[in-house]
């Protein structure tokens, strides 16, 4: 098993880090630049910056904020939200991001995955997949877009496989039912996607305890463990989390 990476996530709204439950009820969690600096100093392996209202507001990513965060970030840095074209992706990468993440735009225009991957390489591209449970679909999960507000009629695992085939270098599934609830990651979702693809899978949504991270690594087979509120509000220390995972047989960086 490769080293599992720990990835704090900065969900952005109005220039501030926010965190909600089930994609709603957002509360302030701090300044993005200060959060990024602290995470880099305290053991994080990767960092995610997701402009969660960009698609709904029909605007581009806040590039100046990306630049400010990039100046203090010493670890790989993924930016998502409002990226709807190859040009948008290029601007974000030029602003200091190591990777771009696309979600709603990818579902609406799957060829965008091909184009971004072809120009910058698959390792520069994350496809985020927001889902909700729906037993009518083969996998039991339906893909949602627009910040989890719009159902697409697309099966989650089917879409994950297509995204990989088109050139996604990473997949980032998030279960709406688990997001922010701190009851654990949606292990069947993560494992179901991991079993069907070869690219790294980022576990997202639901971490509340160190045991939840362990479950995502062991049972879910996730490559990267993403979380937000437990890190933002000091409930879990990243260095202590890594020590715990190491003791349980999970290698970390």
C-alpha cells in the first residue's frame, strides 16, 4: 500500500473559509491564507481550495485569493470551483495551483476533461463527484452538480469510470449524506469507485474521528484523506492523526 496522504480542504465563500453540513448551513472557519500557512507548518501533505459557490454564481474562481494562498503554500495545492474551460484551468495553474478540480462543468461538458488532460497532463486534473444516495441507480448513488443542488440522472460509479477514461488523474467523491456530519466517510461509495478505477481516489465528506480516517484507508482503500471542520476547529491534529494511522498499519508521508 502506498503512503496515504492527508489533505485539509478550504471550502471558500466570499473570500472566507466556510464549513457546512450536507452542503448547507455554512459557518465561518477563518482566513484562507492563514489556514493554508498553518496547515503547511503542521503536517498536511496536500491542500484543497474549493470555491463552492462559483458554479452557482456563474463566475470564475477568485484568482487573487488563489495567488495569496499559493504564496504561503509549500505543499501540492488543488483549486476547484468556477473552472469551465481550458483557459480557466490555465489561469488557475498560472496563479500558483498545482492541480485544478472540475465538477459541474465536467458533467455538463465531459469533453472538458479530455481537453484539460491533453493540454496539462492527467496529473494536473481532479474530477470531483458530488453524490447522494439513490437506490434507483446501479451503484446506489446519483451524481449531483451545482454544489449538490442539481440531480443529473448519472450513476456515480459509471461517471467515475468515464472521467478516468477521459483523462482525470484523480477522483474526489463526496457523499452529500455524510458531508459535515462527522459520522464517517461513505465507505461503500469510496470503495466502489476505487475498485473500478486505477487513478488515486480522494476520500471526502464525513470525518469526525481518527477511526474514520482509518476506515477510509483500510476499508475504502482511499489514497488521499480529505477533511475540513475537524482540522479547522482543532478537533484533530494532523501530526497526531498520522501517528495514530501509523500505529494501525497505515503508512503516511
